[in-house]
């Protein structure tokens, strides 16, 4: 996977997972003894991002951290979406030049 759009799409998928996990953590914050979910990301050797979700080792919540994570995930999604859009615009311009 070395195309720009494929790399950006994995970034969008990762951002969606981060947003989902953060929303889940906010939803379970009032539950006594609930364990948060934690997202970890790794860069793939040929481009893109792999995401995994695990349970936190200890019960508890971090509401402020999860609310910030929702915003960060939203911005990451938008940035990767913009990369896909720009690539599509560039490909369209390239096709216009060749025709």
C-alpha cells in the first residue's frame, strides 16, 4: 500500500476507531468499576496505520482526556479526508491535461 489515498484511508479508519473508543469511554464513565478502552496505533512498513483496541489495565475514567481525544480524532479524520480530496483533484487535472 503505497498510494497516497490508501495511506490516508487507513488514517481515516484509525481516526474513526479513536473517536468510537473515546465516545465509548465517555459513555461508560458513570459506571463504577468500568475499564476504559485504549487505542494504540502503529505505522505500517509500506504506508498507513494499523490500530488496535485494548482494555485499560485498571478501572477508572479520564473524561477530559476522552473529550480531547474526540476532537483530535475528528481533526485527524478531516486532515486525511482532505488528502484524499486533493489527490482526486490532482488526478482529475492530470486526466484533463492528457485528454
